[in-house]
């Protein structure tokens, strides 16, 4: 089958490829996270994002960190759907694997902080969600399923096998970026207690361009336009009640070309509060990020897909969930530090557009809010070399039906391992090097009507069935429903290098 489907990572609307975080939250905001992900109570320049209140315990003066990362991810969806067996290049199999490849050569982050006695401030820039390119060379199951249904549907209408295969050209290119600049200002209330307040400005831009063209069916040993095959059959089965022209018009609604050209944008603001407390060998920190309200407004040039989500002028809810981050750092000895932390995401309390209902209620599908646990060790070998490592686990609870996720937008429970080190050039300059590997679990989602294909066909065929009573019994919604399932999992790897300097 000649199919090409291109997606950018945020089309999957999940956490950024290959990093931990809530479903719409990317917590990889500094290369130091890759080598030791339990950063919620760490005192350092990376605290501009992870622990703004901790900046108050740094030395007076300016501090700067800049890093770049390389992200690679593979998304796997193994789809089981009976009609796939008709695919001209599917070798008669009803199980097909779709692989999405994501490669981000350069992902940058910037942190800047200034400390003057009890007052301090910081700035962070990063991509808090979205970004990257995800390429599905063989398409996706939910895109192929409606086309795969055509041979079985036509053969049912004809009462014999008249169509033996299908083919189509599909392409969709999407991109989505959540650029964020975060300012914090804080004050050291006591020698062992500091607080900070900040505001993150999120600028979201998305763009979707795609088409479904050249749907063909193998009829009489030839590949012919699907509209001609289906239209001719409708006219014949109606006994002339529906003329050829009208029949072709009806058929084109199901198998005609579809196009999409839609851009979206919005700006949202995230208040951030944090506190840090030191006592003896312990550091305790907490950070709360409020929910960010986002309504992406469509600027649509073309939308013949029938998907109202992309209608011109429509606003789509895409909130960034609130989160609570807690962390503890324990200095076993001055050169050896142990860190633990937890992130709690309030996904159920953030509005997300639901294409199934046409409302901003997709979050209602989530059973329980996601959470993370992180732990790590950092050891100063000497004044030059520091080594570190850690783990990060992420747990989601989408419920038995898992309606919140789909092959276009999914993530699963994961465990990540990070390793790396810091090389101190002198007392003021250092480099960070790190790698980060994430291992994802499998998640299977089954449906009695895969991708809603049966319901869609019933809606479109009902007027025809009324004109062809002999077919009505075979064109009911129950008989058109076709079961299917998706098995989801991923693989990902990140590596990065960073530069730090104290002025």
C-alpha cells in the first residue's frame, strides 16, 4: 500500500518524546535531569525550573546554564482488525504493526539566575510540551480501518466477493510546540528557609496539513477508483431508483478525497509557587504549578475531513495540567548526595477537547491522576569529576476502556534510567554529559467497533438503506460494527551536553 503519514510529536499530545512527565507535561528541562532525574530539591542553576526557591541558597552573583539534547523515540502500535486482510500489501494478515519514528537533533534549554543577599531571581526557557517530528511511514490503524472496511461492505451489499483488495494514499503533517519562558523572584525569609513566586508564559503554535486521496478497490481484477465501484453498486442495487450520478455523489461522501489545512495558536500563563527548607543534612522542597488554561483557535484554510475539531474559528481546549512537585535531598557526606522526589499531575482537572462528544470533557475518561517517583545519587569523586545516576517511574491510570488514548495520542507506564556526570573546568565553569533511556510497558485497548468505523458507515449509509429495503437488514449499526484492538508501547533514548558558568 502506498501510504505516507507524517506526525509531529505533539500531534500525539502526550508528554514530550522520550522523557518523563504528566500527559501534557515535559519535565526534562535541563541536561542535569538526564543524569539524575530526582531534581525537585537540588540546589543549582537547574533550579530555575525544578526548584526556584532553592536558587536562594546559591552564591551571590549571576549563574547561567545552556544545554542541547538529542532525542530519539520509536512508537509502536500493533493493530488487530479483520478487514486489514484485504490490504493489497498486507499479505492477507489482519494484524499490522505501525511504527512512528521521532528524531530531534537539537533540543535546547536555557537557565539564568541572579542572587543578591536575601533576594534572588531566575529565568528558564524550554519546550514544556510538544516538539519533534514523528513519522509513520505505513500510516496508522485508525486511518486505514475505514478504507479496509470497504471490500467487506461492498461484498456484503453485493452478496458475493466482487472486491478483493484496497489501496490508498494518505498523508498528514502536523507540528505542535509549547514554548515557555518562566520568570521567578524569591526571598530568603531565614537562613534555612526561602520562598519564590513566578509566572511561566506558554506560547503554543500548531499546524496540520494532510489529505486522503486515491482510494482504490480491486474490482474485476483491476484497481479502480472506489467511488466508481461503490457508486455503480449502489445504483445497481437500487434497481434504478438511484441514478448513476446520484449514486456517485453518495459514494464520494464515503470514499472521496479529504483535505486538511489548519493552524492553531494561543498563549497561556502558569503561576508557579515554591519553597525550600534546609536543616542539617536535609533539604526539603515543594513546587506547585497552577493549571494553564489554553484554547487553541483554529485558522483553517481547508477542512473536508468532516472532523469538526478543525473547523475554522473553533476553539479547542488544551489545558496544561496543574502539578505538585515534592523533593528531598540528603547529604550522606558532603561529597555524596541522595535525592528522592514525586510529581503529582492533576490531569483530571484540566479541560481537553473530546472529538467523540464535541465537548471539552476528554479528561473525564481518566480514571486516576498520574504520578511519578524519582530517586538518584550524585557523588563528587574529586574537585574535577562528579558522577550521578537515577531512576524515574511514571504511572498512568486510563481505566479499563482506555478511551483517553488512541493510536494518534498515547503513552504508557514507564521506567527511565539516567546516567552521567559533570566535569568542573574550574570553580566557575563546568560541563554536563548524560544519557537517559526509557522503558515503556505494553497497553492493549480493545473496541467492539474499532475506531468507530461501523458507526460512521451506518450514519452515512442509512439514507441509502432506506431506498434499498433489501439491504437494510445488513446495514444496521450492530452488523456494521467491527471489533479491533491496539497494543501500544514505545522505546526512547536521550543524550545531552550542557555548559554552566557562574559570573
